[in-house]
C-alpha cells in the first residue's frame, strides 16, 4: 500500500471488512426487519426476474440456498425407513395408530398415522407438523385441534401423518431438546423422510401429497414444499411473513435466508411452491396481519408468471389470532378437498355445515409410540451423542 494515505488505507480495510461481513452466513431471526424494510426487500427481489424462466432459476437458487444453509447439500444418503406401527384404534370413518420410522440409522421420527376406514385407495397423503405450543399437557400432535384436523382429513379420504418436532413427544421422553443448535437441519430432514414414509405406502398416491401446519409447523410446511417437489399442495398457517422470520432455532437458527451470493425471505420461500396449489392462512393479531396487501400479492405475481393464479389463495381472518382454530381448519378442509380430491361431503352434517364432532380425542398417553409395552429399539441413538449418523 506504498503511496496511499492512512485515510485511504483505512477506507480500503473497512471496505474489505464490510465485504467479508456480507459474505459470512447471517441469521435472519424473529422480527429481523421493519415492515417497511420488508416491503423494500420484496421490491428488490421482484426486480431480479420478469418471466417464468427467470423465476424458476431464482427458485432453484433458493432451494439450494436453504439446503446449503441447513448443511443438507448435497442431501444425505437415505437409510431404510424400517417403519413401526401399532395400537390401532378404529373410530367413525377413520383409524389412528402409533407410528415411527428411521430418518437416520437409529434416529426415529415418531407420530400418529390416521387412515380412512372406507375405500381402498389410492388415497392422498397429508403431513401435519406442529408448532410451538409448549404446555406439556396440551402440545404438539396430542393437541385436540391437531387430532380433529388429522381425523377429519382421514375421514375425507387421506392418509395423515402427524409427527413430533424434535424435542417434543417421544423425542422429549428420550431426552432430546428442541434447542439443539442444528435442530433446523434435523427437523427439515425428518419432513423429507416423512414424505418418503407416506409415499412408501401402497395405498397412498405419491402425486397427491400435501403438508399443512401452524406457527412453527407453518414454517416447516413452506420450507419442505420449497425443497421437495413431491409435495403437491401446501398450506402454511399463520406463519408466512415478510418481516418476521421465525423466533425459534428450528425456523431461523441456521443461515437458510442469507449467505454468500444468496438472500431471500419466507415469502419467496413460500412462493417456491408455484405453480403447485398453495393457500396462506393468516390473522390480524400476529405477524401475518399484512398478508392481503404484502405477502399474498407478491406470491400471486409469481403464480401469474405460470398462468396459475387460480392455484393460489389466501384466507385472512382479521379478528382472529395465532392458532389453527375451527374457522382456519374449515378453510383448509375446503382447499384440500378441491386440490387433493378429498370428499368434503363425508364431514358435512344435516345442516350443511362441516362438523368435527365425530372425532374422538385420544388421551396423550395412548398416542406415544414408545412405552413399556413397546420399548425403543436397541439401536436407538441417544440424545446425548455428540454427533448424528449423517453419513
């Protein structure tokens, strides 16, 4: 740097430092930016494409960026699923049983499998990840609203898998924590393997797979849809926001939104569903309050590039809050009936209303996969291991 003034040297060093900072992976967490900054960011993203081919190139970069940020690029080798099914209970129009499979050798994804009791298929398949309602007596796949949703989908003609997020349900009983640093990586991998699980069933139509969840389950829904094109229909509930990036490490604890040569947000990630059917469900009391005027128009414009505006919808409930309540569920039942070929008539009562009263709410203890009568397999990986068997 001979001949350069000290001021110039300092400016060069600062410039290099700033450039290096931009190139370092960055976490976009919680209320990462203001609502106005979010609008400006979307406008900046929109300026990078003007036709279907340009968007598809961007969408592919987003898919790769998510997987790279999650340390899942390239995808790990898939082990045999080795499914476990037991304790089937039959109710009015549906059955429920406890189910698990191996996502990695000795690492078990646990949940409940709901099936129709009439017809022989092939049936649609629906994945139901859950959010962060954390009262041990009312959380995860055990919640009454989750059981109602899954049972209703099953009675309408779908095979449904409600599965534990890492650190919940059977995972918690084995000592796993939801706060592990790379929980996003494992959770997204679990969802990819859950698609494998559903599509491995002879009575499930691999071309009619949907995913829907609320809050953190909504994040899991649009992330999975973005990286796995086997998902045919996506319904993220109360989660897609331009300014809020998820407040948990399982949503934004890894650099899936921003790293070298790559930047996106959850609105664009949700738009990666195009031209597959997508419905956003939003409310007026959380970070999805702007959906009709900000998030939905952006995503609809992406669908316009495919001539598929009829495939994207939103259901906005301005007087409601952050949940997957009855009015939200009714909207989703109608949307999935339309796009998965489910029979809505099977859940409509004599008054012409969708009625969930047929659902039997199972006690939590009966829904665990592993208990004294069904012990965890001998090869099960313990929570305290320092590394998972990714390879």
